[in-house]
C-alpha cells in the first residue's frame, strides 16, 4: 500500500472509532481487527503503519473529533510527510484545503482538564509497557525472566516482570506452559492488598475475566474457597480456560443479576474473610492503553458510575465477616471515584476502618493509595484496604 492508501485506511477506521465512541460501540482494537480481517491484501507492514497512524491521531485529540478525516488532518498539520499523503490520487485522501480545520491537539476533554493532576497528563498518553505476573506455584520470577529477553523485575510487585510494549508474549514458552499472566503491575498490587492466604473464604465481586481472581488463587496456594462473580456472562466465562491454563482448580463462579446481586450471594453474608471490589469506573487510569476511552466519558456517565460504586461497596460490606477485609479499587485518577468514594463509605459504615497496604508504591490519599502512570509507572488506580471491626 502507498502512504496515501494507508492514510485513507486510517481515516476510514477513525470514522468507525469516532462513531463507536459517540454511540457506545466496540473498542478501537476490536474495530481495527475487524477491518483487517476483511482486507487480506494489507500486509503486516501496512497493518502496523495504519494502526500507528490511528493511535497517533487518537492520542493527539483530547476531544472527540468531528470525523476521521478531521482527526488525521489535525495530525498532518504537524507532520509534513503525512500531509504529503493527502494527494488526491485513487484510494488516497483528497488534498488538505488551506482553510480546512483539523482536530485540535489536547490531552483531556475540557470538562476534565482541571480534575486530574497536570503532572500526570503527559504520562496518561504514553505507551504502556507489557507487565506480567509470574504464577509462583509453577515457577519463580528469575527463572521466567531468563526465558524472556528484555524482561526486568517490576519495581513494586514482587512477582511481576516488565517487557517492552508490543512483545509477542503469547507465542512464548512461559505463556504456553501457564507460567505467567498478562497483568499490569498496579493490578498485581491490588490483589496483594487482599493479603489472601490459604484457608480463606474470598470473593472477587466484580471479577470480569478473572485476572485478579487468578492472582488471589496464587496467593491462597490454590487452597481455601475462592468465588468470582460478575454481571457479564461473556467476561466471566473467560475465567475457566485461564484458570485451567494456569493450573488453578476449584474457583467458583456466580453470574449476578444487576441490582439483585444479593440473591446469588446471600449465603456469603457476614462470611467472607476477604471481598475484593474492583468496581466499574471511568477508566481514566488506563487511557494510555485505551486512549479513545477519553471520548466515551461524560459527566452523566461518571455520575452513574459513582452511584454504582457506592452501592457495590455497601453490598460488599454486608458480605465481610467481623475481622475480615474489604479491598476497594478503581482504575481511575478522579477523586469522586477514589478518595471521595472512600470518605463517603467510611461515613456510612462505621464498623470499617482503613488499614495499611502491603506495598510502598503510590501516594496516600485519605486512607487509600493512588497509583499513577506518572508517579509509579503503573496504570492509574485508587486502592484501599478496609477492615471490619
């Protein structure tokens, strides 16, 4: 493909991504994969170049672009080589008019600009590294690192390894043999906050596909009782094959009905040693992995998420036994989802108190800890460990 053809393909894909962001459609990665599945003529170099163009344009635009062309024109205004690809030849973009407007550059949507620490803005759009968690019931970190060129220990997570972004890990021997899981260091620290041990009854309330569930299983030595629950069947169904590959047996799963979760969890009331609430959130802490997610967040959506988080925290409180622990986490840098949510919870639930976390990373915030890309090199998370009297 010529540079112009690559630019045209990027515009077509950006149109789809912009539309999906406005309408709640599929993520950018999914749309890109679908596009190339039906265009076998695009070679690996073409696919890589087009993907790079798309993500450069996405990262550059803090606000939702008017169109895919506007997103790429904005980028071309800063890149003479790209601008030359708008030459009007067949299968290439029309030339850029002198007065044609491109998307303005920006890091954050305007309504969020003063709600996230400015020192974090640049880091939020950097490329994230590839972090792994070693399944220590099968291997130790040094042995796995020796099998992965370029692997370095993560700074804070004791069982983590870090590789350059884009490393083809799923073709490696450690992956095939179930020695590792792909997991950001921040997520590994959240699991460590549970201080899970064998013999516990532990619940991962918002388990999703089970990344933190598997980390808890490793901490529990594949012993005790571990339950993973979620309201999304498709995501929860991904846990079983992951657990099998990693060698963790006996994890219970429970599909929950949104708003009626206690109907499936009532037998656990006052009975869990640990409840992990990795709550649905804005995802502001993961924008370096999903930069188009900035275009999906709105004040109304944020308000609904904050309401859901509070409800799930109160639900979890009823499941923790006296003396047990509740770990609350969100992949967000916003106060209303993190420290503000914790303050409100402690105001409602006087039997809980914030406890010390078992790691040194992050910055203390009103009983919890904020992890962030700029400060810690992790995805952005707020995490707190709360113990019931």
